[in-house]
């Protein structure tokens, strides 16, 4: 029986909720995974895509106004 390799994730930035390496919340990660602030020690290689594209409204402002042309 072999032990699975421990994955080291990048700590979420100050004020952030998601890890910088895989864009997941810490409570979505396996309990045995570790965190570090040193980018040289990060072993996570998975990067998830956001569920919603950043610009899905064709450039229209979320506040109801548009950029003048």
C-alpha cells in the first residue's frame, strides 16, 4: 500500500478566498494537502477555469451605464 503524494498549495492572497495555484477554496481541497507562502515549494499543478467568463455582458456595465464611444 503506497501513500499518495502530499500536494502543497499556494496560500490565498491577503483578503482573498481562493488559492492562487488552483483557484479553489481551502475547504474544497483534501484535508491532507498543505499550504505555503513560498512559491518555490508549491507542487499543485491543477488550474481550474472560472465557471463564468469575466465579460459575459458584451462590455455593458453591471451598474447600467456604458462606456461612451
